[in-house]
C-alpha cells in the first residue's frame, strides 16, 4: 500500500479532537459574557470532537503504525484544511459570519496565523467567538513549531534542516525521542511566553479578556485583535510589551530556550539572529527618521510607531499601530519589501525567512568568485559551517517558486477584477502570512469587499505560504500519487 490511510485518518482524528477541545475552552467565556453564543459553540464542539473521535476510534488498532514521508505530506496538508473547515462552525452556527466563504477565509487566516480578516466590526462579535478566533492563531502557532522541529525536516524542506541542527538524528521513517523532547520543550516555552505576555498586558491596564486574546495572537505572530483599530489606541507601555513579544515570537525558539538557560553567547553567535536584529535596527532607524520629518510626532512616538510596524511586518504578526500607507511613498515601498523577508526559521513567523535570504545572498556572491576560479570548491557557509548543497539548491528553488507564485498571484487577482495595488498587497500578505497589505486591504481596511473567488484564492495562498510551499505543492504533482 502506497499510503498508510489508517494512520493518516487516525492522526487527523486526533487533530479534530484537539481542535474541538479548544472550542470548549471558549464556552466559559460565552457563559460569563452571556451574549447568546454558548449553545452554538457547544454544538460546534460536539460536531468537531465526535467526528474526530470516530475517525480516531475506527483506526486506533490499525496494525501498520509506520509513518512514511508521503503520509506526512498528506497529514500536514489535509490537517490544516480539515481543521479550517470544522473551525468555521463557530462563525457559521452563531451567525457571526453567515457565509461559508467568509467563515472559511477567517478560519484559515487564523490557523495559518495570517491575520487577514473580513470582519468589519470586530468589537460587536460575541466574546466566545472572538476568543475562538484568537485560539485558531495560537493553535496554528503551536502547530508550526511542531512542523519545524519534527515534520518539515523529514519532508526535506530546505531551510528547516538548519533549524534542527541543535537536535540532530532525524530518521525519515519516524520521529526520534530527542526530536519529540525538543518539540515538547518548545511548546512549553511557547505556552510560558504567552502567559508572561498576558500578565504584563494586564499590568498595563488591559482587561483579562483583551490581554488573553492579544497574548494568544502575538506569540502566534497572527495579529488578530479584539479592537477595530487593532492596537493603535493602546498606551505606549502596552505597545512596547507587544513589540518585545512579537520580536521573541519571530526568533528561533531554540535560541530563546538557550537564552533563558543563560547561554547568551550561543544566541549571539547565530548568524541568522544577528541579521534579524540588524535588519530591525536599521529599518526602524530609517522609518523613525522619516516619520519624524513628515509628521508632527515627537521623537518617541516616531520611534515607537516605526519600531512597532517594522517588527509587526518583519515577524509577519500584522498588528497595526498606525496607517503606514499615509506616511510617505518611500515607507510604503519599504514595508512592502519587508513582506518578503519573514522572521527566523524555527519561529512562528511566516514569510521567506531570513536564513533563506542569507543563503541566497552568500551563494550569489560566491557565484562571482566561482567564475574567476571555476575549479575551486567553495561551499556556502552559515555559522562557520558548510551548508549542504542540497539545502542550498532547495532554498534557491524555494525563493524562485515563491516569487513566481507572487507574480502569478497578482495576475490571477487582476483577472478577478481587483486593482493592481490591492492585488500586489493581498498576494504578498497572504503568501507571507502577514495580515495587512496595500490598497483596499491596507492597514486600516480589511478583505470583506473582495470577490468570493479572490478570497478562496488568497486562502489557498495562505495555506501554501504557511506550509513552506513544497509541502502543499507536492500534492499537485502526478508522481506523488503514483503507486511505485
């Protein structure tokens, strides 16, 4: 048998039960705020959990427990899709989002931690549903950590292998104990940082409910807010707290783990981390100066707005503290370019990832050197170690395909009747899992007015970007489905 469908269905059933359990977590909040959504949330939980339980129960005694590479592709791809379909139920059953297209768009935007929304009045949404909206991002953030540590390296996704350098010994047939232990520790770190942010936000005067939601969506680099104006009306203290945790969420979680253990030298020696810090520093400096010159803001506010938006877009969190498209054309273009950067590998951030840009840049420079010395063997080095040629080629292919999909996506959106600027902004923000874009989907707008076909296409791009392109694109190749 080519595919082990028994174990695939078994794992998908477990994912649905977990998703249903998180729906039930929203129930006490629905009761407390008493906004009439509690019955429908219970129904959504029951449908999701029972479906997952039946799938798991029917396959729990499946004899062949071996998980192979092709099975992994199906689990990763269909896991996100199925969870998004069932995750739409709270929106549909409560009537918050009556259209399945819009409900699915909002849900997959949550699970992929994109943060693009079709809701025009977020503050009118029942609290239980609003919490579910935030939880989809937190679940997606947790899921991507496990993908990065345990699944993507097995599937051979370039760049992710670099992340697991601290936990070697991955077998293509099964996850080894050390990898499982690494994933467990990173999940605990993810949970602990979320709790820490919630407490710090409450110290700044935010209500428990708002602090909880923003803690969930910050660590997931998702950007869903409980406020129509996102975090623009928050105090400077609250914005600085969110900046710190956006930065941490965009950092390789193993490095954060080392930092908490006091191994700061190991963190600073990481080349990707230094480039990550340097990028944020210099772009923030240019942004703050530009804001100070063209607005009446004082230096502190110029710095804070600049830093906030640079970190939000670089880490693909997508929170909004100001309308950056109203500053200067230079900053609009600069933030658009940041959408193609992304955070560090092994973080919850989306996008291309900084490590891929480093490899691309180094390989391009070395190619010039190879032209002068054609017989020389000159490997690309990262952290003073030679990078495997297979990974280099994989990364080059990834970036080429990423840019091709961006270009083709803009054409598709234009064919669907969307203007050019909005097409570019919506495609870039969707495939990069960022949230706000340009044009009519800019930082103070949303995706509600887009045609239904455009929403489905952007949902496809969100999933494609979240799963590192190859994982999902592989399903569309004929040789993936061949029996031998």
